[in-house]
DNA sequence: ACCTGGTCCCGGGCTCGGTTTT
DNA sequence: AAAACCGAGCCCGGGACCAGGT
């Protein structure tokens, strides 16, 4: 590429309404969470206790968009970076009482949806040599991890994010996976349900950490810092961000999704910055209530293709599951029956919604209209650009 | 030491026919 | 009665592991 082209590209990027989409992407988290100092401290009490040597089990809970992942993920990244390399610290001179050798692993349950997949990702990140994803039984994976831990005082602290979602493992199942390893493995599950509604209530040794929804002010702080990071060209007044924060009611996911949608819209319309009209469109593209975008993004590829085609299909064709399946089957290389089945499953898990239409003209059970329950503009942008 | 067929593993595509709802 | 709905199992691809034969 010529230098001239490179310069031109830079200028274009600098000119863009949203130079850095990742900064306002609801599924991407900052390396330093904003305004969550107490939560970090509470988590450190669980994960890095100064009194006991063993990693403790824990359960983090709070509503969608409260910043659970935004805190836990970077925290575990840093712990891994700062404490994870103690493997290499030699204690040859005196072999007595080596410091506990604890490693930190963050797993997104949306990316590891079965017990096998969970164990596999843990073992794969902990053990140097790559281990097979197929063809080997669960027992083999467990043995690998057991053997590894049986070495020199090795311990593991695993954070499992997004438990108890329709597509992911239950808290129960997650803890169960690591119980077999005893004190060597501590597990920190991250979910939305109150502890008393989950298996956690039967586990007295499990520490719980509650993360509340953002207050209006703290959400505003999050948005402001994200906007600055993304060098976002938005209207000069803070008024709109304030309105956005109020609209989102403490849900950072929804606020960022709307902002992202507004950015996409502004670029589509050829505006030089995000204005009130674009922001309104962005908010419209985030249905209420809204499913976390991360759930949709981590769907298997064919399912994502079906979702994308559903958005592309004409409004009229979405008026029943059957017609939607027909329309989608023109664009996707899957049988109509399969598409229909998938649509029903997506509806059951809440990613799309079936709305009863009043039409009872024809005989038989009336059809239901399909509408997306996730941030459509963000999804479309991530799917087509990514 | 190297092939080769048999068997088992996981995940996701796919289908069918029974049930529910109007 | 007809259409919408959905539970549940089959199938298959891509692999590993394990003989047993050459």
C-alpha cells in the first residue's frame, strides 16, 4: 500500500463519526472498569484472600448491564498477567513450602456451552500442549486436569461468566464441574439471579458479591469515558448523553447499544456527527426489554445467518413463523423445516419474540408475528463488518 | 515403525409426528 | 379441522484412540 493511501485512510478514519467502534461496543469491555472500585475490592476478597491459601468459590450477581462482566473480565486478565507466571519462579534453593501456585482463568459460558466445552477451555488455557476438541471423552479431559493439578501445589481460580442463561450451563452444573477437584480449584460464577434462587443457597462456603445497576450518574460516567475513548463525534452538549443514560435506566448494555446504533445511523445518513435524530433511531433499534447482544453474537454460525436473514426479510414476511421460514430459506442453504425449527428455538430463548396478531380471519390457529429482541443495528454492523 | 479398519466422542444439522390452540 | 407449535431423537462430520496386521 502506498503511503498516500495510508494517509488518506487515516484521514478518513479520523473523519469518521465513530473512529473506534470497539469503544462503544456493548460486548467489548474496557481494560479498566469505570466507577466500580468497591466491586473490585469485594471480588479480590473472594478471589485473592490474604487469610486462606485456598481459592474460594464465589457467586457474582446483578442485573443485565450492571457491569458484572466489565469488572470480572479485566480483573481476571490482570490477575493472570500479574500472578499467573509464578510457574517460572524457581524455588530450588529451598523446597520447603512453596508459595501456592494459583492460575486465573476467565471463561465465557456463552462460548463454552456444555460441561465438556467448559472443562476443555479451562484445560486448554492451563496446559501448554493443545488438547483435542473432538474424539476424546470428557473423562480424558478431567484426567488431564487432575494430573496437572497433582503437580506442585498447583491451584486454579476459574471465573465462569454468564451462567443460567437459556443457552448456557446452570450455576449448579458449573460448580459441579469443579467440585471433583476439591480445594485445588475455586470457581467464581457470574449470573443474574439472586443467590437464594440458585444452588448457591445450599453452598455455605460460597461467597456472594452483589453488583447493583449503575446509578444515573455512574452510567453517565461510563458513557462519557467510552465516548472519549472512541473519539466519538457527537453533539457538543452533554444533554443527549444524559437523556440516553436516563432512558437506559442504569443498563450500560442498552445505553452503549443505542449509542452504537446511533453511530451506524449517522454514518449511513452521511451526517458528520451524531445528532438527536440519530440517537432516537439508535434507541429504537434497542427493544425493551432487550436480550444481551453477546448471546446473539455467540450463537452458532448458521443460527446467526438465520437471524441476519430474518432482519433482512420484508416486514410482511415476518407476520408468521411459517412465512418467515419460507422467505429465509430463499437466502440460506437450509431446509425450510430446519429454519422453522430454529426460529421456534430462538423465540423460546427470548432472542426473538412471537407476538400474537389479532388476525383471526382464516381458519386454524392464528399466526404470530416475529420481532427481534436484541440490538438490531449493532448486530447487523458486527455481522457484516466482522 | 507404519498403515488400516473399527469404535467411540462431541456438537450441530435435520426431521418427524404428536400436541395445542383457535 | 387446520394451522401453529415443539419434544426428542437420528444422522453426520471431523477427530482421537486402539488394536491387529504388514
